[in-house]
């Protein structure tokens, strides 16, 4: 029988995708692990690898097709008992994506389909995994028994093992809340204008932010923080790291400060679920990065236990990949808290929207010269305002205040960041 290749769910929020580019053609022989296509998801453009071996007998979704639903058959392979030279019966093409017209949303938000979950593995003692996934797991010393497969029939593929760590089970995906039915009205205006088509990323940002503000009760806490000591330390460290071509930014140090503060105040390093409060034992900081297609939050894993030079190098690499649309799922999915810095734009203070299922986000304003009381006397100091947004279902105001105080102390006495 022919083997159906279906549009995969390459991220927890992906419901449909754009088949950006085919890298194979009918008649090509593919092996497990070969890259077959590039697919644009709601977060990035990602490579799609083969999980079976065989000859491609049909491509049922053309290159450039938009709005291809997860699970749609996009190609077929000849099975072991099938003559590859015989034409395969093509699967029904996906319905054409409707032309989008500008519209203004009514009060009710757009309905969201449930997050696609991995197909459960068959009840068998034999692990089903692609050869490439097995090689990666062997190199990492990873036990595949603890990995959930997202390929056809629960097969473990490359993406499932790349972000996994030995001895650490993959965290369950916490599905987004189901939104209310969509109501829309046509947009009309006599003002000269043009309609800019929404990218998948922009649609996802809109849906996620609407979800956050409608389902998460936010509480905001702001502190003013003196930066002079941090700026002095940064200058000294950059001189010492110059030979390694490493240049620390203020943001690199603030990432480390937030991570250490979360470790000091674990009550804020949490996720709320209706059944339980998830308490994280590691601070993975998601950092907001602006890209041509929208905002994405690559993650500095275990930032509290990394040297500031490592945080800086990793952040630079992730930011470059984010702007090029080349982040892998494990590089932006997850995180226990977020940091968003708009100081470089001269923004004095702002309140960021929480990125569910995380419990908090830190909003960083610009450092500026202000009158400030230093040792009991009025002086001029470099001061920034930082605002924490907290999910009040999970984090009490007193705990949020402790986190803000811990963050302030670490920034104002920054030697603790390199201890």
C-alpha cells in the first residue's frame, strides 16, 4: 500500500501551514531523515524530514500552497509491496485557501482549533524511531523510552530528540483555551489604504495575546532600579572578554538577573493549570525578539547557571536565527518566564502581556539620567523602570513583589551575577 505523507504539526500552536518549498520531486528515492520540504509554520520556516523510506509517487500539494491543514496528505511514497513506477492515486487536494479581505474583528475573538497532539504510539514493546532520531539519541545518551513521538503512528523523529535531555521527560503541552466563535464585519474606508495580508505568525500573535488578556488576570508591579554599578561592571567585563570577541549587552546581564531572581523566588517560576500549579526547578528565560514577520521569544535554557558570556553568545546566535526565520522548535517552545526590553527605543516604562502558559514577564524600560537619592543625598543617577506582569491566579502580589525586589538587588549589586 502507498504510504501517505501528511502535513505535520511542527509546533504546539500550528493548525495549518504554508508549503513553502519542495526539495524532492516525483520519482526521487528518500530515506528516513532526508529533508523533503520547507514548511512555514506560525513561528518560523522549518525543514520537514522523511520518516519512511521509499520512492515518491505523487506530490498532492503544490509548492507555495497556503492554509494547508495539519493532517492533509501532501505526498505519497510507494510501499514495499508496490510498484513505484505505477502512478499512485492522488489524494484529494486541500481546499483552496479563501482570499483574505481586510476586516475588523467584533468583540468576540476568533475561534481556535484544538492544538494538534502527537499520535499515540502503538501498544508495543518495540520503539518506532527514525534512524536519524536514533543516531541523535545515541550521541546524546538519551533513552528513547522517555520520548513522545510526533511522527506518523507515534514514530520518534529528529525534532522529538533534538531538544530533549538525558533523564528529563518532555514537558506536556498545555493547550490554549478555546476561544469564542468568530464574528467579523467587512472593512470599508474612503481613506487611501492597502490591505497587507496577515502572516501565520501575526495571526498566532493576535490569537495568543487575545487569549492572554481574556483568560489571565494580570497584576503589574513596577520598581525603579539604579544601573550605574551594572554599567560599570559591564564595561570591565567587556574589556576582559575583548580577546574572545564577546561583547556583553545590558540585556544579557538583565536576562541573567531575571533567571537568578526566579531561582531565589520560586513561587514566581510557575504555570497555572486548572488542576495544579506547575513549579519549575529551572529558570528558562524567553527573550522577546522583533523579526520582520512579528515577535518571537527564543529561550535561554537554565540561564541562572550559565556564565554571562555564554548567555551573550547564545542570545546573539538565537536572535540571528530568529530574524532569519530559522529557529528550531526546541529553541522557542517552552520557557518558564519572559523578558521584553524596549529601552533601546527610548520607552521609559510599559506593561507587557504574559505569554501563556508562563506565569510572568518582565518589561524593561530605558535607562536614563534622573534625580535619585544616593546615600541620603540627592544626586543624579542612571535609572531604569522595570515592570513585572504576573498571572494573579498563580502568583500572589507579595510573591511578585519579592521577585521584583530580588531582581532590583541583583542589578544594583551586580557582582552576584558572576558569582
